[in-house]
């Protein structure tokens, strides 16, 4: 048995690592990874080991979608917003209305008192302004008031904690000045799901070794001089990780969607897209020239209605059959923390014979017992999905993305996709980070074979614990159990910046989101949970968030919570 085969053994449990844990399974104190054994040879018996390659190669084991899962998913579930007090909804709308009215009033008075400040919004020398005053009203008058809550500069690695460069503004957020001070804050704002954003450790060592051996970059597209041995090996690893025949790596995550979708569909084709899909998917669909139709978020019934209507009526005017129909969804919707209803969509795919594109930017590495994403989470055969897309920025601590699928599909994209023909190939350090972290998750890094699965377990436990405690405190949260992204609803536009500033006072970094990124009444804060967070980190954050919730009156479900749930465990 070679070194590679020995490393691919099923190190899929860390229960034999003796660590103090609480009732939720969270590690008590310290770094959750530092105690992982450097070698697993002494922890495995020959009788208990199973080769993953042999198991995956067996044709007898094919994951299927159970009828019970489909029927359960087709039931209409009540929306979280149905339980929101009417007073909260009414005051939220009124707050936005007042802000907009005051913004228009300030513009009206400002044009009379200080017209020189509005020159760029008026016609000049016969030229219309690039942006009208109405179009820029939201940015100038609303977003500008809370700019200090966004784009905060950091230094160093965005791990479980991050160093924040302190800044102040003396002109109402028009400009900022650095104070020269650095604050170390708890990071609940970064997509660092598995904690691989590190400047030291096995992945950082592999990156350094790769740079010494291969340099920094090929400075060329892959069809010219950018194809390297490291790139080919990493693409093969991604294909094995996702359970597909082949994979294509792209140096930019956004471009993975925006540049590859136009290579798959064109005029005469139809894209049916979830209404809450990411901007990169929307850009790719629009660039393709294909017709676009939208179905209600995560609603399989509405998707089926769109499919039946599109197939029966065909193309507009001519009513010819569509050349292709492709349904585009996300595995994990990061703004809502919700999982795609993949089993239901798979059943529709079998029935209506469309192509399925699944964006796993947030789900790969973060979901599933083996970290393989939404297919692993629902025990769905990856071959049931025609195109699997993902990025390396969230769970792998790197950059770029990939497209995984059949060999014929990937070979076609390598010749026709702008991301392969024109874009620069992924650099050596990023490739090394991707390959080293993925090998660790797969258990192929013999020296750290247990650490990858331990990170997966820790992330799942942290996510469930944090979401459960927020609900017990009376907060209104969104998302599915186990999601590493946990949105907490704030509603009022005044509470959105207030929550962010109060968290920063307590040395906690968070991301707040409002309209137009979300519906106008569902402004929220998104907590991004990581495997690098310890129990002490989470409990400290929960304690401070509870205080802020009382201060801003955010515990809308407090009356529904049992008193014993509010006590510290």
C-alpha cells in the first residue's frame, strides 16, 4: 500500500481524541486543533480501516433521495416573518419613509443654499450628469450616514480573531483618518468556516514549500503557458473531492460564474434562476444572452410551474422548443442561511429533463459529514447534478473557484470559457493553499489526517450551538440548523448601524446588511461561525449580543422563551 493509499483511509471520526467538551460537543478552551495527533497510525486498527477509494468505487452504493424527504419538503412551511409583530413592520416602513423624505428635503435645501456641492448632479456644457440626484440619493443620504459600519480595514489574517485598523471621521463619514491604533476583535464577519485562514500551520508550510519550488505565478492563461503540474494535480483532487469526472479551476470566484455560464447557454436557451441567487450568477445569466425566468426563493412548487409553462409554450413568438433549459440554484444561500431544497429539485430534474447548476460557494467544505457540500448533506449522488460550482474563499482559506462535472463538459469549458482562454491561471501560493487544505479535509495528509474531520465536526457543533442560544435568548433568526451563516433580524434602519457600532465597542466584528441587498423590512446582521471559534469565544459573543439585544429591544420572541432557557448553562 503506497503512501497515498495509506493517507486516504477513512479517518472520519475524532471521538477517540479525548478533550473536555460540553453537552453540545464544543471543545472547552484553547485552540481546538492544537491537540490533534501528528500521526494517526497508532489510532487505527487494520480491521477498522476502510479505503475511501474502494468504497466510492463500489457500484452497489448509490445515494438516493427518499420519498419521505421529498414529501416533507413539498409541504408549505410558515415564514418566520409571519410571527413578526405588526407594530415592528409598520414602524420599519415608516422609518424608511421618514429617512427618504428627509433626504429629499436636505437635497432641496442644499441646492438652494450650497449649489456648488451639487454641480456633478446637474447638466454641464450640454452633457447630462452621469448619475442623477435621484439615482444617487440612497448612496449620498442614507448609506453615507452609516459608512463607518462597512469596509473597515484590517491587517493580518482574518481568523477567529482579527486586527482592526481604528479610524475616525470628522465630516460625517465623507472621509476617514487612521488613528494609528490596532484593535484585536472577535471575528464573526469573515467566511472562514473551517479556520484555514492562518499565517502558520501545515497549510502555510505547504504554501511556502510550493513557492520555493514553483515560484509565484505563470503570468499567463492556461491555454498558453499557465498550465502547470500543480494546477493539473489540484484539479484532479477537486474532481475526486466532489465525486465528479473532472474539474476546472478559475482564479476568481466571481468570474467562475460570470464567465462560464455564457459558455454553457446562449440565445435560444432558457435559464430558470432562484430569485435570491448571487450577483455573479445574475451577471453570468445576463451576459449569456439566454432568456431568464425567476422562481420564488427555494420554492419547488413555483419552479415546477415555471418549468411546465416554459416547456409547453416554448420560445416567445416562435414557440419553438428551447435549445436548453438550465436551472440555477445555490447550495447555501448566505444572506438567508438556508439550504437549497436539492432533493426536490433532483426529482424535478428527473421528471422534466433540464440541466442543473448548483453554486456551492458557501456549502462546499461547510456542509455534509465529509465536507463535500450540499450533495453530501442530503446524501445525493453528485452525478445527479450536471454542473457543480464552488469557491475556495470560504472553507479553504484561499481564492478562486472551480467547475466540476463530466469530462466532456470540462473539456469543452477549457477551450471555450473566457476564464480559461483569457484569464490568468491561478497562482502557485493559492493552488498550494487549496490542495493542502483539501487534502487535510479528505484525510490524505497523513501527518494531519484527523484535523480535517475535526474542523468539520467543530464547525457543525459551533453553528448549531450559536443558533440555538440566540433563539433561546428571544432573538428572531433565519436559516436552517447547521448553517454556518446565522442571520439575526434587526428590521429598523436605525438599529442596523447601532448594532454594528455597539458590537465594535465590545470588540466584536460583525456584518450588517440592509436594503437593497435585502428586502426593505428584513435588515439583519449575519454571524459567520468558524471552526476556529472556541466555546469561550462563542459564550463571550452571546453574552455581549444579549446585552445589545436588551439595549436595542431586539428580542422579539422573548415572551415565548421559557425562563430556564435564559439562564447561563
